[in-house]
C-alpha cells in the first residue's frame, strides 16, 4: 500500500511537515490576495 508508506514518512516529523505546509498555504493566500487587489484596483 503506497498510502501507508507515505503516511509513515509524514509521521516521522509531523510538526515540520505541518509547518512547511502552513507556510506554503500562507504564501499562496498572500499571492492570491495581491492578485485580487491588483484586479480590483485596475
């Protein structure tokens, strides 16, 4: 089962994985807000 192996890999360091994922989500949200603001002003 590939799903089980991937889950075990993420369980080794869940805090780091969650931190990286949270940072990526935050960056994506900021970019989307910036693009939306540009379209709103233009």
